[in-house]
């Protein structure tokens, strides 16, 4: 015989447990005792034991013994029950309420008979709480020995507390059959999968301005995400407008960007816009990115124009949809195991209205954005500036450097991407004045303006 636990343990809500399933938090109260006639040791859920005590809160005497065969029953114990039990894994432990202290039991994965003995339950129940320094009120003995499964039994009943729990167990409906339990688990998985799918779809709709994107928008790449921040409805309208209108939008955005930057008077920019309008390949220097930026850096006619950063409008944060698959907050879930007069108090605290309630707040993080700003040096190379959080409207951007990508974007092979990228480049070129540009782009999409 060995004693893995001997001394005192702390109980709360009159509960302590044996847990052997590392992937489970243990059963609920009804689940633990369903179908039993003994109400002190709940063994209806495989791999777990729910142990009731007379004391509500405080330390109780507690001993665990593991025997090779059934030990004799000591008549000094006032209340005694027996149940059958099989650990779900080699990791078995006596665990306090709320995951406090725990003691390894080192039980084998075999069938056991379990005897749970109690003394002093009524006195402890009447006092309710034991503080440090007060005399011990109740004590318990939990014994294990290898034995084939048998029905649970009440071997001895003396206290009113034990009578209450026996009556509680006998009034519960029978436990689910293995087939019913498997079906319930399957339904729970389906509900969780449905909830996760609904959340993903809701988040996608939120990202795309309230409506799901077409497959073309999902696949387009480029700066579609950047333009979404400014006008998601326009993104969907451009997608639905068709290739001819998309090419028209791309050319319009490139031309407006170059006009805002003061570049249309430059012959090499004007030639590129003409080639775009006629559907021809872009002429030099737009056929080589490095040479394009070198030309911009070395042409003395390029105006020195700056604009404040374009700041997208604010929008409501994402709110996940409520669904049957949404998990119950842990604090409220824990209170479901509390019965009797303590239940009302426990639920009050967990709901946030009691004197010891704690507030749980979820803080949604802000996203990040990245904007490319070519910086021309003597070598003609350019770099990318990455910013996190909302753009600083007081930072001035070079309009000529923002406008040139609108020309190359508009010449792209995919009409949809060409339109979206060119409009986004024009938005950053217009900077703080971008609402006027977007209004004009809407006119082009609707066929009411050029």
C-alpha cells in the first residue's frame, strides 16, 4: 500500500477532483453523478472523479491510498461510498478547485474500485468555512485497488450532508449512452466548425466593406487592400464594371495623378499617357523602372510638389458574430458546477456585479499598413518606407514620386489590377485631397464623367 496524499488539502465550493485526462477540464456536476445512487464520489464521466466535502471553503484532512486488493472498512468512518473508475491516461492527480494545488497519484491505466470515506461532514457544512488556525472539522479517505467494474454503492450513511448528495444523484436523469455521447461530441464539433466558418466569413465581409469579394478580387493582389481602406464600395464597383471600364479607370487615374503632380507638361510623361490611351506599350523611360526613376531625378523640369499623406476614413472595428459555438466565458462556465445557496453568489461574481467580480476586456489591435515611396538618390535607386498604425497627415510626400507608379500600374496586363493599382497610386498622389479624386473615379465607373 502507498499513500501519495496525506495531510490537508484546500477545498472550495465543497469540491475536489481526481483528473486523468490532460485534454479535459473535467465534467460538470450533473454529468459526474448522472445515473449514480451514491452522491459523494461522482464517477459517471470516464477518467474523472468528483469528490464532495462538507466544508465549503478551507482545509480538510485528506488521505489517498493505493492498495493491491480491497482493504478492510474502518467503522470509524461515518459516510462511505464505492464506485468503479478507470484512468484515461497515466497522468493522474488529485486537483483542487480552480486548478490550485495538485498531487500526482501515479495510477495505472486499469480498472479500479474506489472507496470514498468521510467523517464530520455535518459539522463542517454547518460552519461552512475554516480559516487558518481553526481546528479541523472534517476529513476524508480515498482508496483505490484493482477490481473489475461494478455498480456504485452507498456502504454507510450517517450525515445529513451525505443524504443530500445521495438524493441529488438519484434524482438526476440517466447518463448518455456511448452512442449518445459520441453524437453529442460530433454535434459540438460541427457547431464549433460552423461558428469558426461564420466568423471567417464575417471577418472577410468586414475587410471588404460589408460584402464578400468576388474570386477576381480575392486573386487580384496588388494594392487592392490599400484602396479598400479608402473606399471599399468603389473597389467592388470597379470589379463589376468590366475590362473596358477598368482600362478607362486606369487611364483616368494615371492622367489625374500626373496632372496633380505637375508632370503632364513633360514630354516623356505625356508620351506615356498617349501610349496608354492608344493601348500601346509604354515608351522609354517607362520600359525600365530604374531608368524611369533616374529620369525623374535628373530632369530639371520636374516640379517640387508635396502633399500631406492620404488618411483613410475611420470605420467601426470588427465585431465577431455571436453563435451557439461561441465558448462560454470561463468564469461563468466554472459556476455551472456550483449548486445550492452558493450558486447564486457564484454567478453574481462571475457576471461582473458582485463585490469580488473582475472585468474581462478584449482589446483589438490596430492593423498596419505599408506604403511605397521611391526616394531617388544619385544612383537612381529607390527604397520602401513602411509605417505602422494610421498615417501621419503632417508628413509631406513628393507628388511626382507618388504619381509615376500610377502610369506603370495602368499599363498592367490585368485590367482589374491595373485600375485598382492606378487609383490607389492616384489616391496617395492627391494626399489629403483624395476625396475629390475618388468622386471623379466614381463618375468614370458610372459612365457619367471622364
